[in-house]
C-alpha cells in the first residue's frame, strides 16, 4: 500500500473512528471499553510464526471473533475526497468495514478491517476489541465460499498523534490482517484519543 495511503488511513482511524458518541452523549454510566494490556503487545518472534499459504483473492462478506462474540457483516470502505479512509455508518452498530481498494483478507499482504467502538446508543461492533488476547481466532467469510482463519499476534493501543502508519498498514510478505477501532483515553470534548489495533496472520482456511 503506498505511503500516502498509509498516512491518510492513519489519520482516518484516529479521527473518524474516535467520535466516542455514546460516552459523549450520556453513556458515561456504562463501563468504558476494555484496553489491551502490555502483555498482549507484539513479541520478537511474531514475524517467525508459521503462516498458511495465501488464498486466491476474494472479497470478504463477514468477520467473526468468537472469543469476544463478534459476528458482523462487512461493507466495502473507500477513500474520501480528502484521501482518508471512510468508515461504516455509526448508526449500524453491528457492522464493520474493510478497505476494498487494498488487500483482500486471506491473500498475501496487509488487509484492513475497521469498525466503531460505540455510537450514540451504546456499544458497537468492536467495543470489546481491546480485551482480545494473543492466540485468539478471527474468521473471515469470503465471497468464494471459503473462510480465512487468522490467529492474533498482538493487540496494541496507540495515541492518535503517534499512530504508526507503516507498522499498521505497511506491506507484508504473508497474509496478514489488521482490525482497528478507537480506544485509549477519552475526552468529552474530542472523544477517544487513540486506536486499538489487532495484528493477526493467516493460519488456515476451510
């Protein structure tokens, strides 16, 4: 993915996904979304983990993360006129999106899935993403009837001002997946101050 697209997408996740609408408009009585602990950060052996062979390109239709009870359809996301990544409609709480001009989940490279943590009415699709653990499974249903099976390598949270675009969106030699939502400290004025990012790689298919 070109560096200019990396930078634009980084800005989009930091801003568009970080609205914090539920907390901002009265949801403060609920528990804040979980944040990843240092124990879930990337380890030195992550890049050496065994990976499955890449799958033929096929658009994805659905993402499932059983350990945090995510089972959601996927819509295609494009770039806005300003060059940043668009996001799913906040009103659709059980909807995630994928960057359809980039890598398709399961093929060689870095595929990107993004979704909101909450909306004006409560938790959204990736509310519990920060509680995900290394080794957890992520499944992506693909339009050709196959299911791409990913294993989580790390779960990290980044301040929006220091979002590592190249690390998150950069090219990969094996099939990899990034799942992104907002997170970090919360401000009633500006919303969430960062992003939770899940790093995963393809380990199987069916």
